[in-house]
């Protein structure tokens, strides 16, 4: 695969390389969209020039979502969605830092379930 700065390249294994960053199918990511502004926590399915496909929830719903799952209450499930590339402002891999666990780690600690 040639290194084309600023361009996304999709490999046959559904990996995406963009400016040296690689996303894989099944990665837990945080996506920021615009028009309207949304912040999402999701599991990546694919990225291509048309857009991003992922199973996701609104990040603002995260705490209530975890609490509802633990309490056995009715709750929204992650939905499969396609977001056109013109709406995508940023996608970041959900990773822990020294001081803060990842959203996926927080979900697992709170619910006993794995996100993904």
C-alpha cells in the first residue's frame, strides 16, 4: 500500500490507514460528528471514502446506559449506523491513559460485560 499523506486507504482486511494511524474492524472508538454535533462511543465496522459504519451509542448516554444494564432495566442498545464522511470531524481509538481507564474498560468494570 503506498503512503499517500492525507488519504485514507482501505486494505483487504478492513484495516484503515490514515496518516500513519491504523483502525481495525472491531476497535472501540470515539467519534465526533458535526451538523448536528454528536459524540459517539462505538465499535467500528468499516471506514471508507463514503463514510464510517459502526455500532454506537451517544456518549452522553453512557452513564445511564451502564446503570440501566446493571439494574436489569430497559435500555437502548447500540445501533448499527452509517455516518457519511462529510459529518466526521474526528475518530479516536478508545484507549486508557495512566489516570483514566478507557470507556470500554469502564463499561466492563461497571457491567461485567465486554463492549464489542
